[in-house]
C-alpha cells in the first residue's frame, strides 16, 4: 500500500511510535520559528533548559507582532530576542524585515523539512512542501533543545483540485470555499493534503495562502506537493539547491477525501465574526465599508500587492474609506518599489505601513466605532482588530482593492480582463535584515527590567504540606485564572508581575494569600481551566507556589499546561469531598512518588477535617514522570543527565 505525502515525511522523521493514525509519535524537527509575541517566553524557557546551542538545523526568531515602541517594553523584548538568538545560534529577523510566515517561505522553508513554530499560522510553509506545525511555546523551546516533537499521528484528508481558477476568483476564495464547507472545527486532528491536476495551476504564494488559512479549519497542518512550480519559486529566491520533488504515491490511501473544481470557485467573503461564515460576494455587494486593509501573512506576496496596485492605478480611494497596506516582507516592498507598483499604491491614497502584522492583531489601524473593515487577512473574530463594535470581512486582494475605490463591497467581476493578465515575477534578494548566528554572536543576553526569568518548579519531595488558598466553582476559565487585556499584555515576559493579577476577577487577594502561606492548593469544580490555551494560567500559579489543583474535572489543554508546570491536576474520587473541603484547610500528601508506584490514586490527609481525601491522577506514564521531576523543563534536563 502506497503512502501519502504526509506519511512519507513523517516516516522519514519518525523517532518512535507507530504510523497508525491516532498513535503517539515522536518526530525529528529540522527547523523552528518564533515571533516576538510568543518568542520572549519561548526563549526564557530555552534558557531554563540550560543548553549550549540549539540542535535544530535552522531556527529563526522573528520580530513582527509588537513593533510599536510607545514605551520601553517592546524595544526591550526585541533586544532580548536579538541577544538570546545570537547566544544560542538562532537566525534573527530584525523588526521591519517582515511577517514570520512570509519571510520564512521566501528565505528558509524547504520541501520535505519539518518545521515547528510558536504561531498558529506556521502551516503557511506547507505551500512549499514542508510539514509545518504550530505548537505551544514550551514545545518549540524543547524542539530547539533536542530537535524532537511529540504528537498524535494525524488523519490525512485529501483535497483533490481539478480544473483552473477563472479570474477574478483567487486562492483566497478556494480556502474560503473550503472553510464554508468544512467549518472552523472541520480540521481538528487532521492534515489537509492537496493533490490533483489543479495543483500545478497554483503558484507557491497562492498555495501558501491556502495552507495559511488551513489553520482556521483547526487542522494540524496543510501541505502541497513539491513540483516544477516549487522549483520556479526557489529559483527566484536563489535557493534551487533546496528543491526536491515530493508527491504522494499513486496508490496512497487517505482517511477522507473531497474534490474541488477550481473553475466553479467565485469571489467570496468570510462575514463577521468567523472565518467560516462564508458568502459569495454577489450576495454582499453594496455593503458600505469604512476601511480596507491589504496584507498580513495570508495575502501580502508580491503578486497580491501588485494586483491591488493594478486595480488602484490612476484611481482614488473613496473619501469614506481608509486604505492601509502592510507588505509581507522587505523583499516584497522593495520589489514593489522597483516595479513602480508602490507609486500606484501611494498615488491612489493608500497608507503604507511597515512590513509586519500591524492591523491584523489591532496593533494600530483599529477601525472606528461600528466601522466596517474589508481585510485580506485570515481572522475576523469580534474585537481582534482592536474595535469591539467593528465588523470585519475577509476577502481577496482583488475584492479589497476594487471595493476601496467604490466605498462599498464590490464584485471584482466588474474589472476588465486586462487587469488579470499574468504578473511577471522577477528575482530580488537582500537578506541584510536577517542576522545569521555568525553575524550576531552575542555572548551576553540583555534583559531589560520587564524581562524576568522563567519560573521553575521543584520535584514534590517526601511531604507536601500546604493550606487550601482558594475554592472555586465549576467552569473556571483561563481568563479567570490569568486575565489578559491591553494593560497586562506588555508583561508577557514578566510572570512575577503578572502573578499579582492571578485570579483577580474572583479573589483579588489570591496572590497575597499565596505569598503569606508559602503557596498552597486550589479546590475547583467541574471543567477547571476551560477557554483559551493561555500558558500563563499555569505559570502564574506555579510562581505563587501552587502545588496541586483538586477538581471534579479539568479542561484538556489547561491540564497539559499544569503538568508541564509541575502542578498536579488531581480529580476527586468522591465528588462529594469537594463540598466538605474549605479554604485554609491544612492538607498533607505523603510520599507522592511512592503512592504513584502502585497506581494512580493519591491519598491526601485533610488535617482540619480529620479525614483522608482520595484523589486520582489521570495522566500517561510520561506525564507522571514530568510531574515527579517538577515540570517539563526539569524532565528534559533529567533526560539529558544535566
Ligand atoms: Fe498572526 Fe496576523 Fe501576524 Fe499572520 S499577520 S502572523 S495571523 S498576527
């Protein structure tokens, strides 16, 4: 039986586990990427892992998210990332060089390589044939330290493309069509693998638009074969030596499959407030708009911005519209200036932003109250643009550009055929904003006052004797545990400061109680830790000395974050014990390692109540070891014998 492309790459990188779908596997990681928003924590974790140099073949640290320097915090983060990158042998892409996914596709991604990135749109590199996966920061730090990653063997979903797009339909419309069909939950646990004769009609930037927004399907990743179009792209980048041909075997087997006829795709939009709320543009025509934003890691290639410039050439942006352009990379911006397309964009009245994420995460250019924004981006969740009342539509550059002229959602089918004539690509490469480890050999890691060391736990020891410092109800979210928001965001690399706000929506004295009692235990109801995957919701309690949470049940991702932090997630064997335990009860757990040798039950003595409480540790053997080491970083260090 033949293998599909995903299986081939995994097989080549398999370290342990079976290729059966849903089994636990460990694979070799060739490369990693980080962006600054998640990167500071990743590099604090890397430092805590206590290694000399990274073990991956190539790792890159980008600064593209938080580039506004309205205070010292972001600038300090950038300097920290630059110096830590130099110390460990990581490439550093300077602020202004571009968005991590666009630059990575141009300069680093290789067909057949594995890539792990601390950003959910890492699968963009699947457009060039990499197996590119977005992961938590700690996973990326560990991958840099030992070049491996543990995951579940995914199911592989085959999307067969036939025919050819008819302009003005674009690659963006293909992925919007798929999102409308399969929904934002349609890809969980799956890799979307593209095949069929329609593949060769798509360029690498077009394929990358599709794999980028595969993240919106909830997929593990998406991947295209590597073919003559891949070679063409790599030649333009001066990287033809990185080319290898890759495709599925003719008799490859897939878990699921659909066929899409590209000739039937029409211009579409994802309507507020979800990327799968998709409608054809023909049903939305005439909707008044106040902002158009072209760019982001989804649609800011040279081709995307050149077609926008062609449409806008000699025209004027509508008086009620603000048009902003965020080029994906310095390479793209330079090429636009060389071809003259930049002049056309400036002439029509566009506001040119620096190469970075910018408006995509509300870092500037938030629309006005009740504004309607048409964006070529990948997400339109309520409030993400920085204005809660704004309505964001996701569209192609063609639809965005023509709508900017008319001040309302406009179908690009009204444009004459000439606009869609082939765009001639040319080669221009200048990597002077990428510092190689050799050019940036920092010995000293510079940490401004806002950057504090990663908090490390310790193994549990013979007796854990602490008080219950908090008792909460069912359905506590990670937002309750560690609130986010604009005022706390600049402190993502300062866990000691953030911890002062831990549980503040429920008990503003929580941090004080922990400090007065030298840590403690938390008692909770059902579904503890639901909501966002925020790692800080485990790190802040770790910093405050929380040793275990006793709950009726846990949300999956938060439970994993607690384990990584060395905090025991313990489930009441008798849920009625929850009712009896009170805040400030003295609890003693003896010889937790010894108790776990005989199974997964732990006896905790409630000295205040004078009774034993039975708790269950529902984890894998590996997770048990992580907990007994005092967290994932200590576990990794013990495996290396450090
Ligand atoms: Fe994330 Fe937007 Fe930046 Fe892409 S452009 S990496 S989606 S913030």
